[in-house]
């Protein structure tokens, strides 16, 4: 019989062992005090998990029986119906697996914090112990809360106070509650056993100790949730209200991505009637990045959120298949920047009004003025009706008016066939002339911009045989026109999250604002990490200016300066380099006081083309030493894609000398091991060890782009940074 247990968290095989607390030895008074609660909630969670696993086995049996029915069925209709039942059971199994894994998360680490809150209830003083975890838990016998969800209002007290504090308040369904925080504890729990308890009676010291322990133990694997270590400023952003745009400008390693994902989880919890996972969109820079963050939401109990890159999202909106490909010719960065600007948006708006007028003026029908008048009347009185709907309604109106007039005057003739054919002809005219890509091309043919830009655009947006090509910067304007034509309702999202937004254009952001309901959008980025020319966003004021198109007055802007990713040594090294190279408006990262190894500088290497096999073997040995130290990921970061491909080819033949796989950057999934990749592909990711190859003033000249690339490369490191200077070229002053 087919089994699905391989898709379950491996913890499911150890439930009976974890349920037995008889062999647990209490080594401290705190453990003696806290273990009874852990044992209680663990046994409840294990019981629920076992019931769910039993239900999974029943579904597996039903699936096998249904497969037999399909095999034996001879009647085609009955066989089709049986297949439908089979698919329904498969779907139930998928849902069951998701729920089991969620329960196993609770078994593994049911909570991470505890506060003791003294308050007055019904005129009596009460002392309330409140445990905080990823998911709430109720005692099935007494119906008393055993764990509160981290997103609940009471959890604010945990996140916003480092230790005992007087005169606090928090929201409840029955109103504000006031009182004193008399105890705060933080737990490190794994496999239902307490690893450490941090008692924050002393204030910041214990809180910092807990945070540093979590950061030190962090390994460069897929991104993890941070519910246990959310900091006060992060917490405020996560809990921002809905129905307004939120902008997050944060230095490298400040937690922008994790804030986005935790904010989404918070919104689903707090506004469950308003936004839903399946109607939510996350836009990231590339497929590897999206895979890198893919485990966070499921670990918080959230499934079925759409994640995509702008390129693939936009092609889906337009209904473009693989026949539409990116133009391979040389880019003009000046023109590319212009097409992502507010000025170009104004040109698109102006041209669209002219196009709209010309379309109505050239309708092949003698009574076109009636269609035109009705169209503009609908546009003014019913602005939410889409353009194509207005055209259809105005067309129907004109012919109904005509027929009504003929009947009233007695001049009606048997012309139903003529009217039907004429309506079809006009509908074909509308369809033929409202293709977004052709409207876009016509704008350049009609000289709305200068000849240089027009010629450049028409060369890049064109049909070539069966293929249709487009320049990447032309995709967003075409989507913008598509949404003007067809509206956004069909593609509307209840919430949109943009990560690494500093490399999006204003037109791209505008299209995503269009499809976000009530402009429910959070935008995160770092202007210092804008590494894809032509650097569309110089400051966030340009993005804020877009809000005016939607008459938005309410928005939030947050600046994050603390880096939680890397060590004090690496941050100080980076700031020493970039302090004089970055504009004064850029904030340099402030390190959390986590110490690590000094930067390892190697000055005797040549570039990848000329390095000898003997020196290459030494490099392989260097890589292996990093894994011997405990690294899970080691990124060999190269200046560009060409250099990364050369490096991968040269070191891959030594794969058998390494304990980890060597992975090249063309993979779409995030993998551990030795990742050989250009800086562009490393953006947004983090690795235990980062090795920078061929560092010199030729590879990283004193330009804005090189400075940003070097900054991104250095700040990918979690624990160790190795810089290999090329002694054959001019040294980089670092």
C-alpha cells in the first residue's frame, strides 16, 4: 500500500519517546518549576498528532481501495467518477499532511516565552502566567489557555519589554487591560526538551543573551522564522494596521525579509475575514530567493501563498507563454531608466487618453457618436467599470437605442441580421485595437517620445518568426496598459509583499499597487544594495509619490539600522570600507554585539584563469576546513556570472575531495554545500562562510555600482569572511 509518511516531519517516529518525561533530570530550580507545564502541553500535542496520523493511515487505505475500484471499473462514466473520488482523497491527504506537520512543530517547540502579568480582574488582583508560542493551545478538559499565539495582543508585552516593568497595558476583546509585568522568561526548547531558560529578571542582559545564543547557533540554511527573537522595532512593523502601504528601508541583515513574512502571518491571524493566503502575492528577486524563504510561512502555519518574480507574474497577467522571450540585444541604461520613471508613467497616461479618444472616433459605424457619449458617461458615473466593459455596454446601448427609435417612429425594418453582423464587426474592431503590446508599440510609432527611444523600443518589442521578443523594461508598461484596459479585479490580491524592491522600477511598483486591494502592500528594500543598473529608485520619495495616484494620505515608513546577520568583526570591516564611499544619506549597519573570527585575508592568489592546479588544491582544502568548522553553506562569491561559471568548472573536478556538494548558480532551488555564484544571485541570501574571489581595484573599481556589489558580497556572511586578493593586479584599498 502507498504510504505518505515520507512527507511528514521525522519527529513523528519519536512521539512515544518524547511523551515519556520519566527520564528527564532537573538540573536547576527553574527546570523543576517549568518542566510540568512543558510535559502537560507536550502530551496534549502528541495525542492530537497521533490522532491525525491515524487519520492519515485511514485515508491511505481509502486511496488504495479507490485505486482498485478504478482498475475494476469498465463503465467509462463510472470510471471517471471513481477517478474524481480518488483525486478528492489525494487532496484530503495533502491537507492532512500539512496539519500533521503543523502539530509536530508544536510538539518540537511548543513555546518560546513566558510572562507573568499582575492585573485586576473583577476588582481582585490576579497574577497571570502566560506562555507564548507559534500557535495557541487550549486545555481540552478545562478550556483554559495553556499557550497564547505570538500574534495575540498580549504578546506585545513580551516583545516590547526586556524585563519586569510597571504600568503596562494591552488590548483585549473586552477593552484595555492594565497591570505590571513581574516576570519574563525565554526558552530554548527542541524535541520537547528544555535546552536553556533565560530569566529576564535582570532586564536587557538576559534578553541580549537569548538573542545572541539564537544568532550564534544560526546556520546558513533556508530562512527560518524568528518568532522567539522578534525585536521591539520589528514587532511594531509586523503589527502595523492594514489598508495602507508600508515601506521598510533596512540595512543588510536587518531582518527585512523575515519581517515581511511574519507581518503576513500576523495579518492572516488578525484580519482573517479580510485577507486570505490564496489571495496574497509575494514578489522576490529570483527563484532561488523564493525557494530560500519557502519554509518560513509553513512553519507559521500558513500555506498556499503565491510567490513569484516580477517577470513571471507579469507574463501570467498578460497571458504570455514561452513564445514571448526577452530581447538579447544590448541595453541602453539611460533609456531603461527613463522607462521606469514617473515621467514615463505620465507619458503612458497621456497617450492612453489619446488612444481612448482615437479608438472611439474611428469606430466603423455611422452612429459611433452615441457609443462615444455613452462610453464617457459610464466612465464618469461608474469609474470602477473597466474599459472593455464600458465599450461593450456602450455598444449594446447604441443598438438598443437604435431599435427603440425605429419602433417608436414606425421605420423599423427587418434588419436584425444586419445589426448582429454590425455589432460583431465593431466588437472585432475593439478586440483588434486593444492589444496592450500593440498599443504600446503604437505610442512609439506616433512619436510620443524622441526618435532614438522610439527606434530602440520598436527594435526590442517585435515579432521574430514564431517568437515575440520584448525588453525587460517594457514589460511593466505593457502590464500597466493591460490593467487600464481590463481592470485589476481578475488579478486582484488582498495583500502584496515586495522584497528587494530597490531593484524594481516605479512602473513595476505601480502595477503591483494597482492589483493590491485597498493598496494593501508592504515594500522592503535597501537602497545601498541596489545592484542592477540603472538604479531606478534613488530614494523612497519617488515610491511615496506613486501613492498620490490612489489618493492615499496614510502610509508608514520605517528605517532599520541594526544588523542581526553577521558578526561585529565583519560589520566593522565593512563600515571601514564603505563609510567614505557611500552617500551620507545611506545608513551603515549597526552590529549586534556578536563576536566571531577576524577577517581572513589571503594575498597570494591569481585569478581563476591562471591559478595553478597546486594552488587550486589548496583552495579546495580551504573550503573543506570551513565545513570542518561546522559550516553548512559556503558561498564562493564571484564578481559576475562569467567568472562564476569559470570558477565552478575549475573546482567541480575536485568534488570527490570535499564532504559537501558543489552547486552552481543556475539551480533554481536553494541548496546547502559550496555555492558558486555571482554577487547578483547572492543578494538576499546568507551563508555561514563567504569567500570573495579576485578582489582588486580592477574587479571592484571606485564606482557606485562596484561599491554596492562589494557591500552586498561582504554582508552575506553569517560567521566567517575570507577575502582573496589578486596579487597580480592593483590592490583594493581595504
